[in-house]
C-alpha cells in the first residue's frame, strides 16, 4: 500500500465504527485493553464508540485504516490515545506517519505546548514508535500492569 497520502479527519462514520468493532472483537478482550485501557467494555460495540469525543479517522489513499483520539485537554497539554491501525496493515509505517501528522495538527493550536499519552510496558512496539517520534517517559505506574506516561513538548522534536 502506498502510504504517501495520510489523512486525519475529525469524526468517524458508522461503517468505520463497525470496522473498529470487528478488528477489536476478533482479537479479543486483551487487545481492547491494549489500545483503550479500561475505558471500553469487551465486546466493543458501535454505541461505545459514539461516546468517544474528539475521535479522528485515519485514511490512507481513501481507505479507512484506523483511529486516534484527543482524549482530553488539560491546561496547555493534550492527552491522546485510542490509537489503532487495522491489524492487517500494521508494521508498514502507517502508525508513524499518522502520529507525526497528528502531533503537527495538535501543535498548530498555539495554546498547546505538550502532548501526553499512556502505553503499557508489554506494548513494546508502540512504545518504541512513540520514542522514535520524540516522546519521553515522564511517569511509570503499576496498577497492576506496568504503564508509562510519555510526553512530547513543543519544539523538542
Ligand atoms: C501501535 C500502532 C498504532 C502502530 O502503528 P503501525 O502502523 O503498526 O506502526 P509503524 O509501522 O508506523 O511503526 C513505526 C515504528 O515503530 C516500531 N514498531 C512498530 N511496531 C513494532 C513492534 N511490534 N515491535 C517493534 N517495533 C515496532 C518500528 O520500529 C517502526 O519504526 P520504523 O518505521 O523506523 O521501522 C499499531 O501497531 C496498532 O494499532 N497496534 C495495536 C493497538 C495498540 O496497541 N495501540 C497503541 C496503544 S498505546
């Protein structure tokens, strides 16, 4: 797949909600927790996705390939997450391209100076990706799963 053209669009349509539900439920409960923490219940339903605010759809060459979310804004920080790429299309650079574009989009807001996210220790590939694009660990918790909070500050990429 050609990955030159990545588009990140505010919102998600019903068909694409259904894709997220299918990709997730086929992989099981642990996979849901891997990308959504405890915030969503297994099995995932389209209705639960309706409640996610500021969710963005990722398209590559007009094909829906995943989602990412601005979970919340805290002062001059935006916390992101719920980052999921179609499991059949991972490992080809889509995640990295998306993340770089999403960071640029968020930092266009002059009131935002940093971006944070959480990642489980066992999700080594995702953590490596975040480090590659410039995130650094700021906090480690274990309740009970080891989890990192990572941050990127504006102008430090
Ligand atoms: C995490 C995720 C969004 C990344 O998207 P992706 O398209 O697979 O990532 P990319 O192919 O762009 O990989 C980017 C980099 O991360 C690294 N990476 C990605 N997955 C990796 C893995 N499983 N092991 C080691 N490194 C990995 C690669 O080194 C790659 O760097 P390179 O392009 O310089 O080689 C995707 O794998 C996914 O949806 N995972 C399941 C859901 C999830 O865990 N979400 C994150 C929750 S915090």
